[in-house]
C-alpha cells in the first residue's frame, strides 16, 4: 500500500530544515527515538509561533511561556533564549520563498523506559516550520461534553498531551464546526482546543480568568494588556446564549464565531471588529509586543 503525503507533508518536503538537538538537519534525519518520553506518554511542552515578514511574532512571550510550562512539568530546560532564537532564525532562513511560516518548538523529557518514569538523559528539542495557513473569516464552534479540570496538574500548561483536544476537535468537525469549546468542572466557560474565547456582554468584552483552567494565551494577553477586555467567570449557559463571540490564538486574531452548536450568531459585531483591527495593526508594526 502506498500512502500519499498530506498537503502539509508535501509543503514540508518542498524545503526547509529542522533544528534537532543542537543543529539543523534534513527532515528524514531529524528522528526521535521510539523510547522518547514525548512519544511514549506525551511528556513534553511546545509553542507555536507565527512569522510576519518572516520574523517570529512575540517570540519572547512564547519562550517565557515555554519555560513556564516546562517548570510546571518539572522539565529542566537548559537551553538559553539566545540559542533558541538563533535556531529559530536558522530554520526560517532554510525555507525558500516569501510566504509566512508557522514555527513549532517542542521540548520533551528525552529517552526513558517505556512507562511513566522519566530517564536521566538529555531533553529532546525540535524546532520546525511549515507554511502558515490563514484562519477562516469566521468559525463555527461546538460545546463538547467533556470538561477541563481547572485543578489538574496540567491546568494552564501547554503540553504535548493533546489527545483530549484531538478527540474533542474530531467531534466538532463531525458536527460541521471548526473548534470545540470546553467548560470546566464548575460549569463555566474555559477555552477551545487551540484558542481562547471572548464574549461580549452588554458591550463589555469578557474572557475567562486563568483560574478557569484556560491557557494563558499570548494573543489573549495582548488584548487584556491593551485594556480591550476584562477577565470574569462566565457560566456556560451565558456563553451559549451570547450574541457576539470571538476566538484568539497565534493564527486567530479576533476570529468571529458565526455559530455555537446549531445556533447562528449575528455577523461580526463592533467590539470584535475593534479588537481584530487592533491585533492586525499590532502584528504589522512590532515583532516583540
């Protein structure tokens, strides 16, 4: 049986190198061992960064969060930021063309026994890039029946343990949606599988606090720091009835939500448009906000 490459694999194969454990390598050379703890049990952390004019946007913030997530997993990252920045620059330079890139930095616990216990060897570090695909103009979302545990060991950490997100997103896609939305154990709005959620309530833009269990999104932080939104606990029922909702992430710069479950929402409102415009201007005018 011949397995045809996916579109992303074809794009990757067309050019670009991978930074793996200290140097640039061809894709087929950048192999992770079968006993790497990231492969065995998903023991690792990662960050995704978009480029603007081939310059990584908000890289400092992403590296800070990578270290925070690693600290939460008790992963001792010894690479300094200067080394990582240089590696990111090398990976970007290895890609031909002028299109934007989606950079992925992954750090795992390295080789270990085939179980939950970690080994004592070096961590695995991989930096790779693919062509960046723009987000759709709007998104349809589905609230899934599973909850985020805001009290769990991984709450708020960006780890490679993503199976829960994969299952939720598959369910959403089977319902014709683009994103799955989680509540937390308290029945409050939490986050999407790869996005933070904002709701407009009485002309005020509100997003769940970090205590809800949601990820401390970089784009989310930029909106809050600009004074364009506030943090507040949002009952799931309030979210389901909201008339103006949008998502943020590395690739979703204020993406309006067009439908929640089977309920259609009004076209993008004024507050969503305001924040989308602010973020679009920000990414075009600075690389390190």
